[in-house]
C-alpha cells in the first residue's frame, strides 16, 4: 500500500513530541511501517529535521516530568523507590532524544598543554625483500 507523507506528517510529529516512539505509532492500523517512516526521514531532509526537533521537544517534556517526580518525592506524594525507577528511565531517555543537549560531552581535542605539546614519533623499518632476513 502506498502512503503519502503529508497525510501522516503532523500525526507523527505530534506523537514524537509527546514522548511517543515511532514503533508504537506504526502499530496502529492503517499506518505506514516503521521502515517507511525511516525512509521518509532519509529522503525528505525537512521531515527528518522536523522529527529531530520533535524528539528535542520530547526531551524537554521528559525534563519537566523529571522535575515533577523530584518535587513529588520532596513533598512525600511519590515514594523514593518508585521515583528512582522513573527517574532512571527518564535519565536514560533524554540523551537519546536530544544528544547534543543532554548527551555526554566528549572532548576530542587532543592538543597538548600549552607548554607541553604532544609529540608523535614515527619509526619505519625498511625490509629488503631480496636480503636474507632469517
């Protein structure tokens, strides 16, 4: 069955922004498959960017939920062990939704210190194929 991206665009984006997953969205009847949605993201750069932005919105919503759970523990309306499980899931999810904002920072700057630069030494051994190397 052929699907039209414009028919589903808003529904997909709203679902993603509200912390839903594409797999979950695609399980509903009369909807395109997960692989179709992924192909649309690859083929339509604008749609791919919109999906990424919707995931960032979902990360913000997760952060709000995170803060609400902490407040619930502090006012004793949520048990700490229940909150621990919920917070663990939210902390895992936010970097997946918005890695640039909530992901681990990786510093790929390999420069040495100002007065102690990194020195790289390369040694080569040339082997004469005609010589007896035994």
